[in-house]
């Protein structure tokens, strides 16, 4: 209850202009300061939406709550983490839950949107993007972090050392810091733009959102290892992997899209990547038994997804809700197939799965289904200090968001092969038990091609400004076969289910 009382108190003071939100939070000396800050910021962001819901349901009259406290509670119940604490308030609010949920749903229908964020005034949505810091990854294939820092200092920037926290860091225009979690990452003010900077043009720095640096950093293949980047274009994660591998070993990179691969080739050249082998190939058709992949121990899988985490790409046009659901189901099915396929490489030790989606259907649900079908793999608990975790129970995984990590929305899971392998018989038995529980709701009823996002947060940085030739048209994992598929889909419906089950 203390969290909600304190948050309401701060909101009220902020509305009365008694101080800046951040100052009020820190002055409160509340024990869980990060949790309080996130709750207050988010509630304030959704303030107008919450007010409308509270007024339309006459909640204040019926509960005798005051508006700031009602906003905080309704935020957490409908939009946030769910009311985890709250004592008697929680009990009281739960009685009104369905009416409040209905009011939220009505607002979405009225405004023809599907996500809570889309209800926010455009200025708020825009400002979330404008407030994201500029992240710069030092390309250690071409320079060192210290040399880059020295160069930037000589260029008039003001180095502030290593950040101790980033969630609420304020940087003046020329200030920059080293990131807390990623050793090669520098963090600048949202106002900075490095597209014309010498270090960028020379390939010494890569403009890549912090969340999108996580997959290669967490996979961390040692120099000399054999690695696959399954859905690789435009290749920022590939170049990050090559840097971690110090250009030693083999990096097999696949992508279906020839145009994106050609952009990738240019970017890799500029970044000084030498250990790669690019292939314009469907990853699902790459044979895990092929001798050239016999030593592959690491895979990075960053498949096409809905892109719902990318602030700049959020699509506010109205769609049919069932169409959106079908699209997610279809994407999740594709992602699960890629994941299952990747785990078939015989010497695989570790795999990172990532998306720039905020939907659990593409994230936790895919990983859960995959683990239940591949008992030889387990999740690794990632960066204990990272402020945003995968949704329960997959808290080993990481999530990222504009509010909690000041990045685009992102999800990362790291799967590792068990030392002791599970016998085929055990696996078959467990698969049978688990299948009906988890996988059944991911298998598409219909195999229509979804609208997909093939961009990652860094695409918006590198491609739209730097590489005009880049193909930014979202393309489905199986676009080229869309026409044929539609004709075949009825007959295939049954077959798809069987394939998925046995893969
Ligand atoms: C999210 S983007 C990858 C971004 C990339 N990992 C990066 O960091 O720059 C997904 C990519 O998967 C590719 N793709 C989709 N289906 C594929 C398949 N079946 N096999 C290989 N690549 C595929 C798309 O063309 C797209 O370039």
C-alpha cells in the first residue's frame, strides 16, 4: 500500500506544480525508488486516459478514493503489472475491475486502436521517442572504447565516466557516459545525431539501440568459434558478433531478403567484418546436418516480428482486431519453427532468441513452447541487475522498454543445452504431456502471411537516413510464396499442425 500512497502523493504534488516529478520521487526517500519512479511516470503518461476511465465509471463516487490514488491503482490494474500489493484497496478495486476493463476497451474501440499506448495523445507518443538517449556502440574491430572516448572529448564532447544508473539519467547536449551493462556502449543526449560524424562514416561507431546490443553481448561467442546469425540483415548484430569474436572463427549469416543482404554487405565492409559468410537463404531450409555447420555452437535468432516495441514504427492506423490476432499467431508460429529448427544443430551450446516486440505471444509464449518441445535446453538467468524481466514465470529473460530501460521495446532469451541430455523416450513423453497445454494456442488456425517488421531499432538509425537504397518494406517470412500459400492453405491446415507437433 505504501507504494501506491507515495505515488499518489507525488502525482498530486506534481499536478499542483510543487516540484519536478523526478525531484519529488527522489526527495520522498522511498525504499523502492525505481519502482516508484516507473509507476509515477507511467501513471502520469496515461493520466488523461485514466481520468476518462475513472470518470466514465464513476469510480470516485463509489469508492471514495481521491483522483491521484485512483489513477495509480487503475493504472497498475489495467495497464501496468497488475495490482501486486494494495491491501484493502486491491480488494475494493477488484470489485470494479470488469467495469473498468470495459471502459478501457470502449475507448479503444472508439479510437479504433488496439494497444494502450495508442490511446496516448500523439504528443506523448512522440515525446517518448524523443526522450530516448542516443546509443553509440564502439566498433572494437576498428578502434577501442578508450580511443573513441578520447576522440570524442577532443571533438568537444564532455565525458562523464561510467553511468551508475541510466533509467533517470539526464545528459546535457554534449555530455556522454559509458553504459552500465554493455562495455562498448556510449550514451548521449537524445538531441545528438551522429549520422554525419566522422566516426560513424569510418565505421568506428555503430548507431544501435541499447536493447538491440543485448543479443550478441549475451551470446558472447569466443574468438575462433563457429556461429550462425539466422535472420541477419541488415547486420548490426552480425557486426557486433564479429567484434566479440575479434574477427576470428566463422560467422554464417542468413537472410531471405536479397536487397537487405546487399545493404548488409556494405555495412559489414564498413565495419571491417571479415569472418562472415553471407547467404541469401531461408534459414528454415538450412540443413543442420550439413558438414559445414558441424562445429556451430552458438546461434543468434532475431526473426521477423510485429515490431510493436519500436517506438518510431508504432502503427496507429486501425486494423481489424481479429486480423491483428491472426497476424500475431502466424508470426509466433514462424518464430517457433525457426527456434525449433535452430536447436537441431548438433553441437549447439547456446542460442539467443530476440524480438523487438512487446507481445508475449512472440516472446515468452514462443520460448515456453520451444522449451517444452526441447527438453535438452534450459533458460539462462540473464543480467540479474537489469531492471525489466520477462513476464512471469520466464523471469530469466529480459525485456526492455522506453520507460524502464530507456530503449525501444525488446525481448531476449538465452537457451543453453543441458550438460546431461534427456533421453528420447523422456522427451517424447513430456512433449505429449506439454503439447496440449502450451503449443496448441500458438499453432495458427490459418497459415496466412502476416504483416511483419523486419526492422530492429537500429534499422531506423542506419537505414532510413544512411542507406537510402535499403529496403524498408516489411516483408513476411514467406512473402514470396503468399499467393501459392493462400490456395494451398485449406489442404495444408491439418498438415501444418502435424509438422509443428513433430518438429
Ligand atoms: C528483425 S530482422 C533482423 C535484424 C538483424 N538481426 C539485425 O540486427 O540487423 C529479421 C530478418 O529476418 C529475415 N527473414 C525472415 N524470414 C526469414 C527466413 N525464413 N530465413 C532467413 N531470414 C529470414 C528478414 O528478411 C529480416 O531481414
